[in-house]
């Protein structure tokens, strides 16, 4: 039987606790808590698929990035560093993000595919791009690239 992503998190939590890796165990524990919260949300409890677990992990990683920025702007370098380190732990469970060049290429092909032009066509292009980059690029980066290319084109 293949190991699910949630099971991998549980196994990694056990390993982190045994090696007394406080940062890793705390980060994984919070992530598992977010996954459990998602599973019991709604009318009936359910088991999340690996894709849904990935979305929860991505959301948690985004929270860490935003918190790190906020702490850095507030002059709390130590807290910002902790958030960045937690984000790095979570990044190990996420697919590798597209670099700027690859993202630009995907957006270019989506613009050609949709036949869109001008800034008003952003919604049409995003509908084509989003399924192609799901989990591989953050929404804000994708939107900024689409906007840039539509404005230039």
C-alpha cells in the first residue's frame, strides 16, 4: 500500500519527536492540526485526499511567509526567522514551485490558447492558466505575471 501524505506527516512527526527536533515537530503538529480541522469541518467528517492535504500544507506555508514578512516589517527579526524556518519545513512536502521563466512560458501559452488580449481578458486567461499551475505557483505570482503579459501585449 502506498503511503498517503498525511501518513508521511505522522511518520515524520514521530521521527522529529524522537530526534528532539522542536522546530520540525511543532511545525508538523500544527499542520496536522489544520488538516484534522479541515476534515471535521462541514456536516460530516471525511478523510482528505492527498491533493486536499497539499492545499492545506500550501495554505499553512503561505501563512508562514506572510507572518515572516509582517514580523520583519515590525522589527521582530527572531520571530520572522522562525516563521521562515517553519515555511522551509513545509516546503519539503510541497511540489517544487515553477521558476519565473517557466511560469512566464505557461502564461504565454495560455494567452495564445485563450486568444485573449488586453487587461480586461485577465479572467479568461486565469481560467486557462490555473489548472496548469495548480500547486506549482502561488496565485499572486500567477496573477501578476498574467497582468504583466496582458499589459505588454
